[in-house]
C-alpha cells in the first residue's frame, strides 16, 4: 500500500488552468469610487458618449444591450434613473494594472488576455483544494482593489473559460468553478448551448446547429479528425480542449499588435481641410505612441474620411487612401506628413465630415533590419531620442506636447460630459475619505 502511495505521489501533477475575469470591469472601476452605485443600474459609454460599452447586472436586467446607441434608450435611462459615465480609460488601465499585479503573486505563469481577464497556470499549486485557492484569489482582488472577479478552473484554457461562464451565471458557486472532474464537466456541457464555447461565433454556431450539434456536450463528442476536415484545425483543437487535452499554451509575453488604428467621431461635423488635418495629426500622434510602446515601425499608412451615414438628408461621401513607405518609421512627424498628403488627395469640399482616422500596418520590430532607400534618410538615433523624450513627458503630464498639423484649435474634439475623476493617477483628484 505504501508503494502505491509513493508511486502516485511521484506522478506529475494534473494540469490546472484558471481564468480570472473581472465582473463588468469598466462599471466596477467607477463603482469602486462611487460605492453608492453598486446596486443601481450603471452604464459606461463610448468615447463620444454615443453607445454603451459596459453595463452592470442591474442595467442588463432592464434590457439594455451592448453597443446600443444612447438615444434609442433615452426614455428608459430617464425612467429608471440610470447612472451614466463617459469612458475613463486612464482609470480603467490603472485599475487593470493593479489587478494583474496581484494575480501574478498567485501563479508563476500568467497570461494577460485582455484588460479585465488573465489566465493563470495553477498546476501543482493547489491540488488539494483548488476551490479554496480560487476563493482566496477572488477575496484578495476584492479586498485590495475593490473589483469583483470570478474564477474558472479546468485542465485547459477552453474549460477554464467555460468554468468562468458558469461562475458568473450561477451565484451559488460563490464565483468559483472547477471543471477538473469529468462528471461535473459533462453536467455543465449538457446544459449550455454550443455558442457559449470560447471561439465559436454565431456563424459557426449556425453551421453546427444544422448538423444537430446544439450543446457543448454534443460538440465535445464529435470525432476530431472529421470535424477538422469539415471545418478547421481550430475547431478540432477546441474539441480536444473540451475533453481535457491541452492544445493552447499560456502566452506569458503579450504579442505585438499587427495593426494600429486610431479614429473618432467628431463633436460636430467638419467642413474644411484645416480641421480634418488637425484631427488626423492628433490621431497620428496617438497611434505613433502605441507604435513606439511596442518598439515597432510601420511601413504602411491608411487614411479614411466619411460623412454621417445616419443622416440621409445630407450628401454622402467616404474615401480612403494608403501609402507604402520606403522605410518603416515610428516618428510622429513623418507619419503626420504622410497623413496630410493622403488627406489632400481624397478630400472634397462641400461635405460635412463626421469621422476620420488612420491605420498603421506593415508593423515590424524596430530592431529588425529593413529595406533601405538610397534617397531616404536612414533611421536616426536622434529621432528616436526625441520621440522617447516626447513620450516620457506626455506620460508624466498627459497631452502636454502635441505636434499639430496646421494649428492648435481642437473645437472639433468631443468633450465627454460624464467623465469621472482620475482617482488613481492625478494628485488633485484623489478620493478623499472622511472619518467621523
């Protein structure tokens, strides 16, 4: 008997992956500093306060869908006294960093999947009591940041994602679900429709439904090779993951973006080239900062402009233009010059432009040697130093330096009306607690 115990203890620990997902993250960030709103309907709006990008449970119960324009539910918002916030990404980014830093203390391997969720490798860490460990994670995040989270666990990332869905859907789980047990997995899979599986969208879900595959359990029972030949290797891997066979490793280092886009709808329609140029200069500056943050260069730039498609009473016009650069760059000034040239080629007078933007593509690491041009200036260390200096100053004093296209007038820029304070990043806006 002792030999059996020794042999079992010598076996490698069973894989265990956890997905920690913040509940209604943007709304939760707001409610941390407005605790009076936790049980009230709260929504966060997009950059131009046009549509909903986050809702808490109370607002969802009123039937407000993700992405619905605010004007369509204005009466409902007023009737139920819904509290609205303009998106405060500085606050959300800082709160996300705090949550992720805490999560890294619970696992030697962590993959930050998005701003509000991360995968943790818990293999060999909490074999005796995974649910208890999950509750410890949940309580630690709640105590130290105020953000409520749910924890899903399983031998694969797909099962961890499925477990997290169950942890959010059923309050009796206390926000933690472990699907390591095959019998528990089967019970859950028989309950859930196939479109609840990570990576299966509406189109693929309809195709599977036509084959009689309606539940997650039915999908998990399909022959892997047949589904791969009929659909894709991605679906085949999903089926294997649902059966506890890991096919997706944790990516501890975030992958660089392959494209960077920056665009906005305007506070008011723009009718002249000067204002459009100023807007594009602003967008180029923001995109270039993101480009330098991952130390990449771009060799292709696209500019687009359009009128308001939802106003049929006005003449409609939309165009885009792309230029392939001789040498990739991350210099804001060069990108602005290219954007201005492209804009002049597609701009037409007589239209009221509602939106414009730029897209950087052909991204490569700055250290990668690229094709050179005899007539083009090579990458200059002084240029990189100048841009790095700009970024440092703007990081410490946001928007203190701007490279304008033609002027500094930004009356076109949308000014959010419901923005909360910068509670965690600005000294004069820190939350004040009074004890009596």
